[in-house]
């Protein structure tokens, strides 16, 4: 048994060459196979890492995988070359036939390893990012095809072995249309390669494209650089940032940016000279807007903005506050005379006739001026003082400028007086409700009324809701006032003929707690009005107040059986997102869109889109502000469900509703 085993072992051993050259060849073949498998795995890891959402993780993974793969490949080739030479030397001294066979096997393994390397290169070439790998001496080891594409370099323009400075120089100098000198472009290279350079940098190419560059060091020295063309994303983000701080019509800074600039000027004023804030209001602009249309009005606003820019220095700023209101920050004002000089120049330039595309118009401007630091060093205070001075200028006949003076605070006292009267009116319940009819186009009859709050003061006369409602919101009176409106409207609507609904506006302040649900429930129970006949109208600003809680309250109101309408749809920016989170029953088209329906290049396409969207979502559409038969015909043809406006009736007291119903729904009914 033992002899047999020894014989078998001897036979086995005799079948395997045990010479030094044979052992060497076996080791090389096994090492080559192992390295090929390792390279393939690392190439796969690098390819997968290119899809990582985290730029830092992506760069590190790609860098590590690429560096390790390349190091292993170079080591394998070196070892194979050394051992192949040793094997060939041994072949001249030993068995010629066997050495030739071993050499042929080694050559096949080298070819297989070369194929593996080609696959790694192919994997790197599929990356959507440019990829460069450098060794510890900052010499290029690996480059992929995407890098050439980003910089529009010819194939072979950048090759392994080049220093990093030369690689970047060729890339930057490839911008043939660059207005920068070679020295300036090389300075950019130094910034990219600097020891204190940030990991992620932005490079603006001469043709307008933008490249994001991420540079990360790797273990053992060297670094990896990832290049991504981000032009579209960068421009989109820049547009969004610009829109957030600039007016869409004039491209001037808006209130947000103006406040930032005032805060900066305040910091400077504490250390150096003061500055002036000028509030401007265009005289007779509303007349131009109403008679010639909003398109002409917008063109006029752009022309005014252009003239205002021409009046200012580079250190000064002009902004549009909204409507026909502008503001100017005049820097480095040492005396009131400096601001007066600018104000006179603005009055002369802005008041000159305008030759617009199809019209020639003339307007004026009134200016109020506040000086910092004498009038204050807070943005709100300075704007308030300039606004008070503007009010004085308009009261003095318009077309003039006025500085803020301490006695002008009487206007603030008047506001305080209005606040006291408003509180007293609420306590005495001297408010009233007027109702504007909502007309159903399919049934050709009035289907309900919108309740609108009115206040007639014993000495002030009728006070506009635009004046007292914002004040009520500011002093916290809008919540109890809104509850009063809801209870009164439900009580009066309960006496209307069956089938008529009542629409009540709900402010954002009423959505601050779930108490609104209980208030609505109590109003319905007290009045006996069926929930299906109550329609609550909310604006988009409501949805911006604690979004998730607001949606929960809306669902609670829906569970009571009332209908929910989105008022002034399209005037904000959150509508579409909230249409997915809450199914409204109705969308109301704001009267600003209805007004321009029949105007060339007007808002017809917006209204058409709103009606189509509401129809596809199973919602009713109501258009506000219908004043002409042409507007009504357009809305009817586009499939709008309901309309309201002065064409049918202005808001009227509850006592006038029977006659109104007789006219539109009774025997006196006439075609609209």
C-alpha cells in the first residue's frame, strides 16, 4: 500500500516540471490571472461610482478604484516582463521545446491582461464625467475620452505621462475664442492647482459653457480630478436666483434685494458717510394702464426703469417695489443737497415725453426722501419715512419731491386713529355684508353669491376693504372679524331659495389652528344652512402657512360637507403642488387675467390653461371680474363653468337680492 502510494506520488510528480523556470512560469500565470480579475472588479467599482449622487463620494471612489487598478496593472506588467525575460534566458539553457511552450503561454496571458486593460479603459470612457488620475509627482496616469469631449480637444492631445500643468495648459488654451490672455489663463491653472484650492471649483469657458471641477487627493500621493459640464444646471439656478431678487417686468432689483442693499448701506453709514432712500411714484400711470392696456403699461415701466438707471451712478441702486412704485438708494450722501440734486434730475428725466412702440405718453413722478442716519438706521424705518414723505409730495400737487420731516408722523397718527375706529366698529358690529352674484353658464341663472365685507364709518364714510382689511390682519383682528362674516353669511343664506350657495373668503390667519373647523361647524348648526351650500374660498397664501397642517384642516372642512375653492388661482407660485395634495372643488380665475382676455397678447392662454386644468381634475371654474359681453362670450366658448362681475351686478346689500334673482332667475330673466 505504501509502496503503491509512493509510486503514484512519483508518477504525479513526474508529470509536473519542477525546474526553477517551470515554477516561475506557474507563479507568473497565477499572479497574472489574479491581477486580471482584480482589475476587472476595480473597473466595475469605478464605473458604478460614477453614478453616485454624492460628488465627494463619487470622486473618492473613482479615484481609489482607478489608482488601485492602474497600480496593479503596472505591477503585473512589470513582473510579467521580468519573469518572461528570466524564462526566456532559462529556455536557452534547458529544454527548448518546453521553454517555447511556456513562453507561448506567457504571451497568451499577457494578451489576456492587455484585453482586461482595454476593457477598463472602455469602462472609463463610458463615464459621463471627465476623469484624470495623477501620481505623486503630478504626472498623468489615466485619462478618459469624456475629458477630451468637454474641452473639445483632439484625440491624443493629452496623454499619460504629461505633467498636470501641461494638461491644464492645453485644456485652457484650447479655448480659441477666449478674451483672456495666456497669462490670465495660466493664472487660473495655478488657482486650480494651489495648495489652498477648494475641492470643488467652477470654470467658465470662453464659449459660455461651465465646468465643475472636483479635486480629491488619494492615498500614497497623487490626486484624482473629476470634470462635469454643468452649464444648463448652473444657468437654471442662476435664473432662479435672479428671479427671486429681480422684478420680472423691468429686471430691476425687487423688494428683497433692495432690503439687502439697504442693510449693506447701513453698515457702511455707521463707518463712513450717510445715504438717502428715495421712494418714487409715477403720476398718471394708472390712466395710461387703464386706457392703453397693460402691455403698453409694461413697456412704459421698462422705459422708466431705463431712464432711472441713466440718472444714477454705478454705486447707486434703483428697484421696483411693485405697480408704479420705485425706490432708489443714493450712496455717499454728505448733505441733503446731494439728494435734492438727484431728485431734480429724476423729475426732469422721467417726466419727459415717451415715444413707445405705438403710443406717445407723458407721465410725472413724485418723490419722497429719507436720509440716513438722521432719519434712522433700520430698513423699515427708512422706507416708512420715505413713504410718508412721498405721501406728502403727492398731496402737495404731485411732480415734486419732499424730504421726511418729523411732523409728517401725523400720518402714522392717522393710521393709529383708523385702527381705533376699526376696533370700535368691530365691537359695535357696524360692519355689513354685500353680495355679488355667481352666474352658472350651463343653467343660465344665478347659482349663488359671494359675501363681501363692507364698512361705512359715520365720519369717514365708506372705507375701502383694501384699506381696513390689511390693517385688521396686521393688528390681529382678522380672525374674529372673519368668524363674524362666516356666521352672518350662513344666517342670511339660510333664508335664500333652496339651491343657492354662499361663498365666504377665509384668511390665512384663520388657518393657524384647527379651531376653524369648529367655527364652521357651529355656524352651519346655528343657521341651519346645509353644508353643501357653503363654499369657502382660500388664496394661495393660505397654503404657505404651515402646509401640512393647512391641508389637514382643509380635509377636516371637506369632511363637514362644505366645498373648498382656490381663489385668485395663478397669482402665486404654489398652486400646482398643492393641487396634488388637496382636491379642490373649484378654481377661481383672478380678475387680472379676465381683464386682458380680449386684448392682443393678453392673458387668454393662461385662462384657457386654467379652465383645461380644472376640467381634467374634475373641478369647477369661476372667472371673476367679467365686465363686457366679449369677455363673457370668450369664457363661455372656452368651457368656463361660472362667472361673476359687474356685467351681472356689483356687490349689493342682502335686501337687494330678491330683485336681482327675479331679474336673472325669474320671469324677468334675460339672456346674458
